């Protein structure tokens, strides 16, 4: 499947989904969102893909909503508006709940919905030149559909400050807030990405999927609920072939079978 607004490629076990609208700073419109969902599904269903990387071509990572698209939205009926918002919401949700690790490569500016894209990812690696802002209030809007993912990364007090002011902040501040996991010098971004992809490639694919499920479930569970869920999960996973192989490889001082895949 080919896409107009995304550049999609695969190298070894890594699928690269790259926003490809550099002339509008990779802004999101309805077509871009729908194509993003299709590209994500394609990577999710491909058994050869172990990790997904989301990035952007040109100067920016993602500038948020496309202004021409926003003009069209103003003419939508109530039901059209709801449907359109639900599709956008689905993109962030599917990134967040994807079975495979999703890594954001942030080389430039992220604004509005662009910060939602990276906030929904599991790992965010940013260049020191990258900048961030929740700019919706500048347009009389709010970052509604991205807020669940922002507030899982950024403390509420900081969300209040940056969402209400719309103020721009740099990569160092994004790291301090928890929005970004790793900040490196601009010319070291790809090496940092490669290092993390190598680490992920050494991990059990099913174990990483279960780890994501574990984090999502326990984070919203009471201790009593978590006690039941976690004990059942551990008992189940211990019996799975991947865990058996991992334990055997450790005892035999060799790499597990899944780690032999090369990019």
C-alpha cells in the first residue's frame, strides 16, 4: 500500500512511518490521519516488524493541525465534526495501544497534535534543536484528544502552565517534564535511535507487548485489582514459549532466538 502523506519503509525488523508533508511542516489533515492509521495497521499486522518508528521529513516533526483543513472543519455539521474528531482520537489511541514498541524520532518542531503523536509513543528521542508547544489556545481551541497522553507523561501542574499559556519550550524542558525520554545533540539523533532500536531488538517481542499491557492496566488499577491481574499475568507468561526460550538462553549463555534477527 502506498501513501501520499507518509513515507513508509522497512529495514530489518523496524518499520519507519515518516510524515511527508514538509511544505506544511507535516501538519495533520483528515487524509494524513487516515493514512497514518492505515500505515500503523500495516506495520502492526506485519510479523516481521518488531518496532515502529514515527518521524517527519523536512524542518519540523509535526506542526499540528493543517490550517486549510481547519477551515474546512468549520463548515462541518455536528455529526461530521464528531466523526472527524473520533478518527483523530483513534490515531493517538492506536499508537498508545499498539502491541509493538513505537518510538518517536523528533528532529524539529512539534506543535499541537504533533506533541500528541510523540506523547502516545513508548519512547521519545529528540534532537536538542527540537521545540514543543501546545498551541491550541492560540486558535481558541484546546488539546482535547491528545490530553490523555500528555497527562500520562507530564505532571498536571506543568500541563496547566503550558496548555493554558501555549508557551513554547525547548527539548531540555521537554525532557525535564517527561514528555521526551532522551535528548541528544542534533548530529547524534540517528545514532541514539539506532542504539535504542538495537536494545529493543534484543528483547522478547511478546514480552514487550505484555509489558505495554501491564503498564496500561496497572496504572489505572487499584492495588487489589492489580494483585489479581499481575499474578495471573506472571503465571501465564512463565509458561509461554518465549519465556521458556529466554530462560534457557540465559542458562546456556547464548542469545535467545528472537535476538538473532539482524537489520
